C-alpha cells in the first residue's frame, strides 16, 4: 500500500533553493558556452568549468537529500546557503570577479536567509556575502567576456563604477536584511497568534461541550436523587427502625442532600460558564472558601491554608472554582492524606499553590501540560486537569505542575491581576 509523505515546510524551502541554484548554474553555463562560441577561445575557462561541475555535483547530492524524510533544521539550511555563497564566490573569482555582472546574485541567498532563517543566521550570510564581494574587487582571474573597464579606455572611471556597485550592494544587503527579517518575524508572529486563537477556540468548544454535558447530567440525575430522598425520609418515619439503621439512613440522607447541592451548583456553573459571567473576588478569600467547600466532600483529607495579608482582587467566573477543586481532587487522588494550600502574589499576578505528599502525578501527564488536549491517565486525572487548564488560560493565566524531590507534587495556578477589578470592588 502506498502512503503519502507528510508535507514539510523545511524540505520544501530546500527544494525551492535548489531550483534557484540550478537556474543560476544553467545561466552561467550558457554564458560559458557563449564565450567559447563568440571568442573562439578556451583561455581561463578551466576554473569556471571546475566550479560549475562542483556546484552541480553538490546540487545533485542535495536533491537526493530532499527525498529523505529527515527534517531540515536551520543549521542545515544555513549550510546550504553558505554553499551557494562560497560556490558563487569561486565561480566569480574564475570569471572576472566584481567585473562579472552576475556578481549581484549574492542578493538571492541573502533574501532567502532573511525570509526563512533567524536573524542571527541572516546577518551571518550577509557578512560572508559582503566579505566575498569585497575580496572580488581585488582578487580574481580576468575573463575574456568581462574585460575590465580600464582596459576598454574608461581610465579611472572604471574603478569608480565597480566601487559604486560595491556600495550599492552594501546598501541593498543592509536594507534587505533589516526589512525582510522584520517582515518575516511579523509573519511568524501572526501565524503563531493564529494557531493560538485556533487552540483557544478548540479549548472553549471543549469547555462548552463539557458544560452542556454537565447541565444535562445534573438534570437527569435530579429526579432519581429526589426519589431516593423521599424513600429515605419515609424510612426515617418508621418507629420500628433500629438505631444503627436510623443512623445509616440519616447519613444517606445527608449524602443525597450533598449530591443534589453539588448537581445544582454544577448546573448553575455550566449556565454561567456559557454566558462567561465574571465577578471580582479577593484571591485569598476565593481560595479559602473553595478549599473549605471542597473539604466537606473529602473529610478524610487534612488540609492547611496560608495567605498573608489582604489579597488582590481578580475577575473570576464560576469555572475557576471548579478548576481549583480539580487541582485539589488531583492532589487527594494521589494518595496524600495532607494538602497544603497557599496564596501569594506579585504586582502583576497572583498564585494559588496546592502541595501534596502523595505518589506524584505521572510523568506522561506532566508532559501533556501546555497542550491543547490532555488525555486522561488510568486514574482519570487528565480530564479534570484539561478543564482546569482551559478555564485558567481563558482568564490569561497558567497551570504549572512540578514533581518535588522530597515527594509529592506542587500545582501552581497563576492568574493576572487587572487594575480594573480592584477599582470595581473599591467603588
């Protein structure tokens, strides 16, 4: 079965470079043939012929390289451009140096470097090209077709003309390098922003899908939970019910009430998340209230909370509480019986840290942090982490996970501080 090869921009750039190089070599070969035909002489043609042959051989080898699936990195592409510059320098040296009108070809690899490579590589190509051009002003083998202007009776005007061409190259190379690099950088930035917007859109779609599913699940489970609550209440009204059975029924009723409350909150959170409604919260109060509400559902976990002073105010929507609870659940699900939550801040951002002493998050899940889609591990931690990450990134924040050397995991939720949020609360 024949499989199609994946598109590679780097390989495609290399193929385009080889096409341009081949056209230039064919042009020089045509000039060589014209010289032999017009002047009926082969004087000083051996150097040109050898240079063309070597460049042709390197081009064939590079064409074979493009048939391989190995990626072409920036260094390899830089080497290909330097081959062009050095090979062209050898060709110009054997064919009249700076008197050869084809010397302006130095601009071509410079433009390609500016469009494709990082700026430091582009300036390297520009510097080597300028050095080569400068040397060709004084060191070259005369070529019959490109007789120096001084020998044609132009006197000192010839050297002035050639020097003017050199200054023109210097000026053009500088402008091209500067402006093309800036334009290429801008295009790469725009492309990165477009990719980020697509990932954000995908992430928001995932959030909305989960929110809709949560709302539907809450609605579907509401009826059976209400039915079980009614049955438990009827059992508690039975005077013949034993002491232990009564205690179990009361516990079951409390758990059912908690389930109904959680589902109601989940449904309300889903609705508010869809509307993206936000409210200002002091980050310390927000973290403490979320932790206390979560601890009611996880009575077996010992927790501590630390927040020094009056914390800054941040605009948050209801999904942020769920995001923090997911981090708390992940910490508890690692087997840790103790969780420490702390709040800290700097002038532009605030952080909530969740520290556990459990087995630690899996390395596979750690590697997925920062990706648009996180796949769940065997314990199911990935789904909650994905939702948390999406909610936090929608607020302009980030989630960082770090496996501690002494054991356990440190999860840090960081959010930006916007001055308008503080102003809203003060008003």
